[in-house]
């Protein structure tokens, strides 16, 4: 299956979007299904090799998954991949400056690697749920970054 792709334009410079959108500790502020997230090992929040655990709402329950940052080229490119469990998400984020870098186009590519039970639930539940939820989360990201009360620590 091909990855789930989404784009959103945000009226903010690349560095502000990158700093906020790639900080796992901020995911719960804009991603609909995230209950909490924390760094678990390895350097800075955007460094390759750093790991974070995200607790997500999945149906009536919650599921923790650990991901490792696999690519990071601030302020335009970041990727992370799941390292455990039956469903291992992979996310790639690209931030492209527009105009005089006062606006940016953010492209998200999401896919899933399935192991064991994941081979059944990824195509039937996980992918359709992610395809529905992701655009709402990206709209929340846009609203949060463009809002009058911009998040602190976003570089702006």
C-alpha cells in the first residue's frame, strides 16, 4: 500500500513549524489521538537516534509505542520509525518555505510496518483511522501555530 500523504500551508516560517511539529513532547497539543509523549533516550528532541514513547488512543483503549528519529535536517526534514509492537508507524515531515519564508508548506507522509497481529489490524483498522484523523491533526497544527497565542518555545 502507498503511504498516507497530507499537506497543509501554515503562515509561519519553516524554523518555527519544524521546532514545534518535531517536538514529541508537544504532540498531544495538536494530534487528536495522542494522550502523552515523552523522550526516552538519546540526545535532543530532533537528533537522529533519539527515541520517544507516545501514548495514543486506539479505539476504547490506549497504546504506547516507541519511535526512533531516523532523519533530521532542521528546519526542513524529519523522520521517525516505530521500533516495537505489532504496528510500527513511520512518519516523514518536510517543511518547504513559501514566499519570503513567512509561509510554509508542510508535507506529512505516514506509513505502517505490521508484525504479527498487526498484519490483520493495519489494513482493516489502523490505516483507515489514521487517514481520517491525520488531516484533523494537521489542521490543529495550523490553527495552533497561526493563532494569536502561539506556543512557547516555537522560536518565534
